[in-house]
C-alpha cells in the first residue's frame, strides 16, 4: 500500500504538539519497554510475527503483549488491556483493525504510552473517512504528547538495540546484521526489502525506519536524529513527498557540514511516477527539477534505484566523513572486461585515474605494455602461468596516488578462487574502496562465498558497480565544490519592497524598474504619449532604437505588432509608431495604447533567459539558459535555489549543454560571464526578498556582450501573488 | 589477453583459402572426432582440462589424445603424434607453446585434420614476431584447406552435441545446459563467463564460440551459419573490431529477414574503449556513430552490458521470429515499487500499456481505484488478507490486449513464496514474456529457487529488468519500422561520374554543379571576372545578392573577407567587390582571385547541414542536422548509411533533439521536410555512386523554406580521393 500524502492529517497542521512530546526520537528508536496490541502466538498474524521477532532477536527490554483472550503469549504474561500494564511502555505497536483504532490509541495515550507505531492501513492514503480518522489520531497525539509513527507504516528495525518492531517476514532470520547506515523510507515494503537485501549482501544497517503516512513523526524527525548521531555514518532516504522542504534542507545542510553522506531516492520524477506515488498533486509534477537543484545545492546524492542507494551509502560510510575522491582505477581479469569497462566508465561519466610513471613502470615489469595501464588487464601477463601476479598488479594499481576509488571485474580465469583472493587481499591492504565484481555464474560461487567471509560485498554485474562508483564520485565532486554562502549586496533596496507593490501581472516597464532597483542593467527607455513625440525621445537615446507600444491589454507584444526594432532615424520612428497603432487596432481590437516606449537598441553577442519560479516546497528557484532553441526546444536550463552567490553562477553555466558558447566557441568572443553572474545574483536576491509573493519572473532576453562589456535586460514580465 | 586485430594475418588478406576448405562450419561445430594436442590427465593444464571436459560431458565422437610420453590418458589410447592417429580427426585442439606451434599445425594439416582450434596466445595480439608466426599458420590453412579457429581463443561449447572444446573452469559442472541462443565472442573470457552466468540463471546456449584473433575463420563465418540454422533462435555477438563490414551487414540483413534477433555488444565506443580494445587505430575511433547507424539500419539491437545482451536474447528467442511488441505491463507488490517502476519505465524510454476499460473494471473488483491501473500495485487490495488475489490480478493485467511484455517487481510481502508462485503461474499462463524481479535478499531465496525450478529466469534488480525490456522494445520498434529499400531516382546522372573528376578538394562551385547534376536545387550564380561586371550579373539574378570571391587559394571564405551578403543594388555590389579585393589582399596576401560569384540571396526558415562521411568499414554514411549550435555545439546529428530512401529521412529528423523545429515549433511555419528528404536521398545516391572515392562532402547550409517551398543548397565542399 502506498504511503498517502496525509497533508491534512498530521501534527504540523495543528501547529505542532500542543503539549511537550512524551519521548524523544532517541528513546523511541531505543525503547526500554514495548507493548504489542493484538499480540498472538500465530506467526500468520501481524501481532504474532511481531512477538516472535521481538523474542527471536532477544530484545532485552520489557515486552507487554496485549490480548484480552490470553493469559500469556510465548511465555510472556499477557494483559487484557493497555490499562492493565504495570508501567507505561515507551512504545506500543498497533496493528488492530481500523474500526478499533481510535479507542486503542486513546487507551494507549491514557495509559501513558510514549509512542504508538501504527501498522494498520486504511487512513489518509485510502479515502475521506480514513483521512478523518487519521486526523482524530493526530489530535490525540497533539493533546497528550504521545507520539505516533505511521499509520500505514511497517515500524522500524534497530539491530544494535536487538529490536525489530516490525512484522515483515524478512526478520525471520538468525541475525539482524548491524552497521552504520540509517535508512528512512516512506514505503514499508521498500524498507524491509532493502534491509534484507543489504544484510544478505553484507551491508549492515543501523536503522531501518518506515514512516508511512507521517501523521505525527515525519521523515525529518528521524533524519535530524541520525544526522547528529555519530554512529550513523551515512543516511538513505526513500521519499515520495516531503512535508517540510525547509526543514529537509536544514538537515541536509547539517549533513554536508558534518561530511555525512545523504543519499536520496525520490519518486515522482516523471508524470507516471507522480501518478503512481499519489503523494503529489498534478501541480507539483514539475517540481522534480527543483528537488534536483536543491539536492545539488545541498550536496545530496540522488539515486534512481534502491540497491544503488544502499550500496553507495555502504561505500561512502567507510570514509567516516572524509572525501572519497573521484578518480577510478579499473582492474580486469581479461581484455574483454577491460574493453567493456573502458567504454562504460567513460559513458557513465567517471574519470579514469591517470596513474603515475612509477606505477606504469612497476606494472610494466609484470604485464605486456598495452595492458600495463588503466584499466589494467591481468590477461596480459608477461608470464602467462604466473598466478601470483594477480595480487601484485592489483596492489600496484590501487596504491597509485592518483587512484581514489576502484573496481575489479573478475571474469572467468584459471584458478579463479585463488586469484580472486589474491586480488581481494591486495584490495584490503590498499585501504581504498574497490568494488569487486564476479561475473561468471555458479563457477564463481566458491569465490563469492570466500570473499563474503572476508567481509567484501560482491557485485554481480558491471553496471551496478559502475553506477555506484558514479554516485560516489558525484558525492565527492559536490564536496569538492561546496556552495558559496550568498552575501546580500550592500546596494540592494530594502528587502521589504515586495510589500509595496500591487499583486497581479507586472509588465515590461515595472519589471525593468524593479530590476534596475536591484542593480541589474536595463535598456534605457523613454515613455511618450504620441507618435510624434517618439522622434525627440529617440534622438535623445541615439539611433537605432526599438519602439514598443505601452498597453495594459497586450500580453504578447510581437503577436500584436507592438514591437519594432532597428528604427534608424526620426522619420522611421514616427512612421513606425503610427503604423503600430493601426496594426494593433487590426490584430487586437479594443486594446488600449497608453503611449510608446522608445528604447535603446542593445547589441550583444548572445541572449540569455533568467527566470524565477516560486516552488511551493522550497521557495524561489533561479533558472538560467541560452535564449532561443536551447531553452525552448532543448530545455537546456540550469536551476539553483535563490539566493545564489555570483561565484556559483559559473557552475550553473558549466552544466548547460550550450556552455561552450559562453566561453567563445565557433570563433565568437567569450561572453561576459562575470556580468551574467552579477545579474543572476541580484535577480536571485530579488526573488529571495519577495519570497512567496513572487509567483514567477522572466528576464527574456538579457542581452550579453563580449567579456568586460556587460549585460542589459531588455524585456521581462512577472507575476506577484 | 585481448583479441588482436590480426589484420595482416588472416586468410582474407590472402584472398581466401587457395584450396577448398576441408570442412564446413556445421561439421566444425559438430565434429565426429577430436584430437587433443598436449593431452594430459592433469586438470591444472590446458590439455588436461580439455580431456576431462570432453569425457565429463560425454562427447560421443572419437577422442585422440596426442602425447608422446603416455600410452593412454583417462583410459583413452594416446598417440605420440598426430601422424599416428588412425583416421584424420575433424577437429584438433591445440594449446602447445608458441615455439612448437608451426610444426604442430603443419603436422595437423599433413595428417588431414579438418580444423585446428588454437588456444595458445602470443600471436598477432602480442608483437611482430607473433604476427609473422600467425601469418605462417594462415599460409598453411590457405595452402591445405585446413581451417583455423584462433589463435588466442578459448574454443567453443556446443551443449546439444555434448561437446566443450574449451579449457575453462566454468565447464567443471554437471550439465552444459542447452538452449537456442548462439553466442560468438572475440573475448574468450567473456564467452565462458557469460556462458556460465547464463546457464546458472537458467538461460541455455546452443553455441558459445570464441573466435580469438580470427586468423582464418572469423566472426561472420559462424554468424552466417547460425543465421541460417533454424534451431538458433537469437544470436549474441561480442565485437571489438570487424574484419568485413559488408559481410556483417549482409548477415544482419538476413537475420532481420528471418525475424531472428541479433544483439551486439561492441566496444570501442569511447576513446578509452578504443585504446583498451586495441583492435582499432585512433583514426577509427570516430566510427562508433557509424556502427550505431548501421545497427539501426539493419535492426541490430545494441547492448552495453554482457548480461543485458544474453538476457535480451533469451526473451527475444522465446518469440521464435514473431514481433514481441513494446507496450509494457508492470506489476508491483507494493506502492513503493510501483512508484519507482513508474519513474524508471518512463526514464528508460519504455511505454506503459494503456490497458482496456475491461481490464480496469476487472482490476477494480480486486484493488482500490488508485492501484487498479498500470502499474498495478498489489498492496492496494480491497481485502488486505486476500492472498489469492496476487494470481488473479496478475492474470488480469497481463491478459490485457494492450500489454505486450511485462515485468513484476516482487518486494517483501507476507506469504512471499506463495504469492510469488501464484504470480508466476499467472505469468506462465498468459503466454507473454514477463520478467520476474525478486528484490528482497535471503528472505526471497526459497521463492527464487521455486521459480527457477519452474523454468523462470529470476531477475535481481529493477535496473537490469528494465534495461532488458528496453532492448526488447527497441528490437520491436526497429521491426515495426523496417527500412525502405532505396530506389535510384531515374533522373540521376550515370553512376560512373566520379571517375571523370580529379582528386583533391572540391570548392563551392564544383560541389554545387555536382549537386545540381544530382537534382539538388542550388542557389543561382553567375561567375564574372571584374568588380564592374558584378553589377549586370546581379541585376540579372535580382537583388539582393550574395557576393563571393572565386579563388583556388581561399578555404575559409568568411575569415578572408571573401563573402558579402544582402547587397541591395548595383552600386553596392560593385563597391563590395572592390573592397573584397582589398580585404583579401590584406588578410591573405598572395591569394589569387580569379573572379567573383554573384549569387541569389536565398531566404528560408532554417538552415540544415547534410554531410557525407566515407567510412572505411561500411562505406559512405549520410549525416543530417540543423545548422548552427545544434550540430556544432550540441552534436545533434542523425546518421544513416547511403543510399537512403526519401521515405526514411523523416525517421532521421525524428531522432534529432531539434526535431520540433522541423515541424513548426515556436509559432514558426513547418519546414519543407519533403524537400529535405528528396535532397538527402539524392545526396546519398551521389555518395553511393562515388563510393570510396568520396572522402567527405558537406552541404552547409542547405536553406530550407516553409513546407511546399523547397530547399536550396547555397554552399558546399568535398574531398575526392
């Protein structure tokens, strides 16, 4: 069952708990006592599995089974009601039917329970009645301070606390594993599937938390706890929809500050995904680009596959806050593997480590010249019978100072297991994270088993290993280029200017005045009433000029014939103004024309578009792209949350496919990227100042001259709320 | 060890075998007798493993161990020399050291051996001495008709013939499996690794052939055999470098004609891949785009990962020549899985099946409304306890007539195995290929085992299943849109025109004359000697005109100041011509100016570039793209081998990122794509006629007018060999 949006039924809607919370997150994740509603001995039932798993994994706090029909359950004294429990339990897990939920939760609150974990489905994610019922539970929470996890969740698993407050069959195992990764998921099935999959692969989790409908405690409550807990070395999030974007950003910023990797899989990236996730309305469908911009800005790694997320976290956690680096060393046991890897490494955007001369020399003593490179091809041994060389060549490659991270593709080779272990020993000794991929089938199983016993996570295919390395490298690149803290330019107008402007659509002139107030150069213009008055105005500005009609009724000036460019003398301007009146009268009858704007005709080397989009979740976002087909047809834009420092605009430009044009491709002069950066910074502060009042803004075009010659905004529009 | 290029040491270089081959491919792959040079009982040696594997897998032909020091090996009579063998063996497998190779191969030929499979390395892939030795072996082959596979190969595996002529440890298994997929690989390690991996996954191979250095028998020899063998239902190729592009294309065309899927993994797609594969020179590095164009043209599926290749072949083979369709039905056991799948299905380019109303209605009886769609989310059961619904919902979804292929993402759920098997039964009964993905770890192992016993290939992660489905859909789309057979327009000049032209660079005028001869509209022009003569020429053409200097010395006309546009009257033309002489004298002193070309100034809606590139492997290829940043900065071009039918040019345009501009985006009129198609067709015939003589040609720009108004070539250049 999907986790619903629950937007109208969580505590935040009530302004937070009305009384102090009974327990903090730490104690909720590490309870000293647990009550199990609907407890049973029957592993076919929720309450039965939960009891079995608590006991099997040796939870050493108190367990209170609640069941009115039994005196004891699995040799534990059972209680007819929560009211009968001798001491208020820290946490109660509740899987009773919807029809009995309200009385159960009221009873738990009355009995002093610290937190209810509600597994049952049929609340906000289901229908209106469920939404109402969920709101009633939230009201209990707000009134009493008893926290709620869920409903529609699968609880949580905390291996180091020997506790699985969860009914999933994946807990039917001897060991919960343990590790340093925290996972928080809006999907319960995903949480338990990945918990099991990671554990099986040798990746231990410190926490697996399913938050379900987030009616009270939400993803960020657990995220904030894990961010500040030193034993959690990396955090994975599965998100369908955030409740509080600003809170999420603060937590992510703190993660970055601590060097703690945060890896996110968020659905709703495509229209189909939005429909499926059901936690977004159609109007939020476009916000994936904004979320992506936020992640880039805060250094959050985006995964698109749950396994990728977990495995990337595992690799990054091993760095314990250090930067991993991003240059890759590749080892292959065969030429075919080296060829495949070389192409894929490049195609997936990874950078092959260049290696030092010393490493080439050392490899050259073992391998034929063409194979003594990166990727290393162990098949090119000078002495084909030399099995031991697998270890020495591996050690040599990965000891190279230009290699940060690595991958070893171990295809079929004679003495497979022996060579794999030689390679694995060298990998372990090099102290760098090197992913080991065993590509044969059953023939490699003994080697896989031996590698796992030595603590290696064995990868099965080229693609997954390369995707994980690409995400590790991305994390590193984001840490290499941290965001500059934006500093408000001293000459900006007071930030409360937004309050003085009326709502609604803003025309070209108003937008340009606003831009000018924020220090963005705009084309000079003079407003006149009559065609005849255009002549003097144009002469004062200097020919050629641009002429535009001033009208509150015309939205698309070009379509209405309300723009003329390249007017070279006084006669041409007056004649153009007269014609314009006639054309407008014909194309848009009834449109009022209040006068004419006579503007300097700005010449430049290129046109860019700078836009602002107000995002409901994350506030204003700045968009930059090259005018013309690049933005309109190819969608080649870079986004960043506002405000942005001028120093970071270069990185936006670098992400554009048209970036070469900014730097002087095709024999053209380089553009004035400094002036672009200044303009974008100032527009971003404008957006930050206006906040939610600014629905959107578009400066189109911002004409860009050659380096050193500046930029000029010549047209724009905006909408104020 | 990588497979070398062996370009100077294969029989093709000798013009094919000088005497008829002793055996055909069929008999080589299904020999009745096998001699094993260097036979041994020691499984630590090549010849020992080969003997063990022949016997273990119950090869029922004659086995002749060759070993001068033993009377018998593994209870088979051993022979001191090949000359002692009582009957000439069909195939001999040779792993003797390089130093003894020549005498061994001579001896085999003298003894009447039909084909030598040479495992030993150290030939063309190693050094000059190896190249010479390989050439000597090829000479024996050419002289005697004895075929050679290798050297530097790993032999072949033919399960249905109970024969593994191969020393890899992956054969150390009870069963070779069997199936309908033929695999031919230039990498031995890749062949055996994938053979083992596929077999372990439940995918049987009919042939696994490693061709090594391709000194005599090459990839296409085996490909041609498998194409025409009905029992081979799909063919996989691992290619580092082809020896004969035309032969490869013919085989691929026959595959398409028979509906037999051909899936190729080719390395050398990137600069790093080219270096690693070692089988291409740097000058061929750019040819990946050409290979990709050939594959699209011939309906060959391109895989980038070896597992993807094998699994795609497995799915496609099940269709036995029918088209698979490409609309996808997705089943998930949870909302998280449905969300993830929805995004990835879209991102990877797959099309979700729309489903019929009847299916929605039927699903709606079992599932809540939001989950009764595609993807189906089984978590949304109306009766949560209803386990059986897994089967009925699966059957309903995949029975839908709009669903062609499918995938089931089975994340953790209660009664996991029971539900998996209900789903699997429904999948089997629906008769469509549905990939089953089990995402938990060890908790899903019993279900995996049960599924494998029922003959299912179990996928492990979302990504691989989706990649395979994407390749299946691509195969279908290529079959849906077969290439139109190009028919030579009747009005073209005789195809031998190329012979009458001198070699070297061709300037604008010569290229335009050639284009005009092929029926491509070109801008009208008049050549005159003096500035003064330009006036009358311009008046005759009609103002405004374009003026260009005619000079054998000027390559970049714009840079030299040798182009002026928009000349509006006679005085302007004459003045421009005079200025041009001065500018050229200043910018390019000594450049001869023979006169001036006065041209009509063509106005259009867009400029496109049409180019020809002569590819050493595949002949001329046509390139099409939009002029300006699209081609030069974004590399947005479509390629197709020449000649191409006008009817297929629309598909080229559709592949461009700028395609919307051709169809009238941004309020602009649609372009004359019919005229573009005609021009591209004619230019492609020009290229086909000129063949290898045409090194390159570029028509830039071809000015395109609005639909119905035509195209005009206004500039071009070319190089003839």
